[in-house]
């Protein structure tokens, strides 16, 4: 089981590093590259650089609120 855990951890680290590198290049470096350069075809428009993290944060916040509410309801039933 330890080998599987290490493989999952390595995969998650690789995915996180890839997303971080892509987003950093998209937000910090790409605005300084000419708009007719071929590299722009691999990236979404700049507006999405803000919309995607905001949407992901809102989904995470909603999930967290639902989870906390579920745990509070479940603990209330145990006391009664």
C-alpha cells in the first residue's frame, strides 16, 4: 500500500506543478509576448485567468459550507 500512496503523491505533485507552471506562464509571461505569436494558440483568453480561479474558489467554498452543515446536522442527531 505504501508504494501506491507514493505513486498517487507523485502524480498529484506532478499535476500541481504542471498547473502552477501553466498558470504562471499564462498570467505573468504571456502578456509580454506579441499577440500574433504562435504560443497564444495554446492559452485561453486573459479574462479566464481570473474567472477560472474565482469559480473554483466559489465551488470549494460551497462544498465546504455543505460539508460543515452536514457534519453539524449529523452531530445534532447523535446528541438527541
